[in-house]
C-alpha cells in the first residue's frame, strides 16, 4: 500500500540491548525483545500524527530474528502499513544491519484506541 504510512529508524546496539542484559540469553548480541521494541517504535512512528486523537496498542506479533548483531553495530528498522481495517493496523516490519543483511522481519498488529477510554478500563 504505497500511500500508507511508513517509518524507518536507526539504532546502535549497546550493552543494555544485549540478550545477556535483558535475560533472553547469555550472549552479548542484540536481544530479540529489544529488536521487537525497536520495530514497534517504528510502527508508532509510522502513524504518528495521523490518528486524530487516538493512539495504538500492540495486539499481535510475528517476528523472525534471523541474524546476530554485536555491540556497536547499527540496525535500521522499518515499518509500513500493509493492511488497514477500521481501527486495526497491520504493519510489515524489517530490520537490516549496516551491511544490508536482513536481521529480522515480521508483522506487527496494532489497534487504534482512545487513550482515556482505554486507561479507564484499567480500573
């Protein structure tokens, strides 16, 4: 969907982003949970300013973490709306390293919500 929102962000892997630091393994490489957080940040950036007073919340993730990234490496993450149905937004997400190698890919589903109504449900 070429005229749908998209965004690209670049991050540098730090010691705090590693599997060892986040408890998702014991190696000093980019942790899958951090990769997912970066990809979700790209989905939010893609629709920033387009939601007319609403925000989005994540509801589903499918992610393949395909290649390791060491501390100091740059990772470029991108997200583009691949499907829209009312409040539902589905994003194609991808991460590449500075060499152009595919680090991860997948799909993130988010739903537009009214922030006040959403938070009021928490009780």
